[in-house]
C-alpha cells in the first residue's frame, strides 16, 4: 500500500450535520471511534470503514484552517517523508505525531495543496468503484507539470495516461508505480479556482440519482453530471458546510 491513498477524513464544525448529509448522499452508516480528548466517527459502507469524521476546533479555524476533506498517503517513515517534503519546498501544517494506530503528519506541496502522510494500521482500501468508497484522487494544481516531481519524489508516483481536455490542457493520471493502476489525476486549475487543492471522488452508483440526493440533503451540485474518458460519470458538489467533494458513478439511461 506504500504510495497509495489509503484513507480520507472530513473535518467540519458540525459533525452531526455531516453524518446526516453524507448518510443521505452515500448511504453511509457510522460508528463511534473516539479516543480520550478526540471525538472521531467512522463512516461505514456496508461492513467496511469508508472514511473518517472529526470536529474542526474553533481555535484551529481561527488560525485559518477550513472545513474540508483530506486524503492520507501510506508511507514507510513519516518523519523521513516530512523532511524530504521540506527539502523539496513543501510545508508542514501538522508535524509528525503518533496516535494509537500509527503516525501521521499533514504537509503542503510547494504550490499549497494539502494532504496527509501516514504509517501504521488502517483498513485495507477497497477496489476503486466499490459503492460508498473513495474512487479517485484529483489535484487541481497551479501548474501540474511543476507539481508532479514533488509527489514522484515523495511517493514514487508515475505518470499514466495523459488526456487532452481541450482549453484546460492536459489531465495527467498517475499511479503508485511498478505498473499499478491509476488512482488519480492532476491538471492545471483555471484562474477562477483561488488556490490549489485535492478533490476526492466517492463511488455513488447512478449519478443522476446521486445528484438528486445531494440537492435533497441541502448540498449544491457545482458541475456535472458529465461523462469522462473511460465511460464513467462524475459531478462536483458542495456539502451544506461549504466543503467541496465529488461523486463518480454510471448513467443507466
């Protein structure tokens, strides 16, 4: 699993409201997984953990942290990866920290996009496309060609298929190396997007029904549904707390 996205977490001011929203949109159930001093909820799809949820403390928000999803990439040595990220011009938002199931840190790439690195024990990721589970990881970069070497050096990622997306240039898919299947893509964001960020896609079945569930639960579909190369359908949306997320699925009609 080294070099792969293995976990996704949501940090919001109102976790109870997030439980209701994502339960309605993705059919997630939930389990309490809190530890002393840290409330934590596991979203589950069927009998498998699908994602995590915890509250965004007001004092953290006051320092500029925003509600959002964050992906975790598996590494062998968190401290070594953080040191290399700094050497390559990245940033450290949360220094290496030990928790009961392992060790993690939160880093930013040189263009400002944020993700986490983790070494320890987490649930085995499900195959891409498994309903309710993360199915794609996408970087909207200031300049994807400049961003890619940072991730390749840290995680061993390799370029896969390059897709021409017209006026927006090239959409470069990537995988964990050694012939692994693509697990995400990156592109150069349009100027209308204020800053680089990672966006995570969750498998939602019929895409039109999923769009309806987003709206009915109080969210907003920003873009889509639209078809992408390979035949899948996607949409990007905002949840009621202003967090961007994405869904992928199919269209039956």
